C-alpha cells in the first residue's frame, strides 16, 4: 500500500487519537484510512456536479471552514 505524508491541524489529530482511545479503531493508521475513505465517498455522492460550480460559494467545495469527515 502506498504511504502518504500529511499535515493536519492539532484539533484533528486529537480527535483521531480520541477515536482510537475509545476503541472505534484499532490504531491511528486504520482510523486515518477509514476516515479518508468515508470522506471521499461522501464527497463523491454530494460533491459538485460540474466543473463550473466547483469553487463558486466559499472556495472549499461546500464547507465553510474545514473539510468534514
């Protein structure tokens, strides 16, 4: 499986760690993989329909201040 390095805000890292601590995921790697997959599936079903509408409203594909997973 390819490896990817990303930087995330501290509040997201803390939320991921909390989900792992609560037993929602086995480890951090599984949590990030599942959360990214869920976000991509959600984007595909509710994302922009055509290229023209893609950045129209607020510049973040329909989310006001951050991406939501």
